[in-house]
C-alpha cells in the first residue's frame, strides 16, 4: 500500500458524518442494492420508503 493511500485511509477513519449524511448514505446503499436486484426500483421509491419508516419510528 502506498503512503498516500495509507494517509487517506487514516484520515477517513476520523470522519464523523452528520445524521443527515448518514441518512443519505443509508438511502444510497439501499437503492444500490435494491436496484441491482430489480431495475424497476427508483431512488425516489427508496427515499419515500425511508421517509415513511422515519415517520413510523423505524
């Protein structure tokens, strides 16, 4: 591993995401996996489900 790559990895370990950033990451992950399995899934569909789950406290 190069020194530059190791430096980037070390810096990434210290990054703290805001709750909003975490939510965007979660939605992105869910969309990527769902769309891989079913290309009819849209990002909007995943965002809507995330919103509904948040309302229900899930």
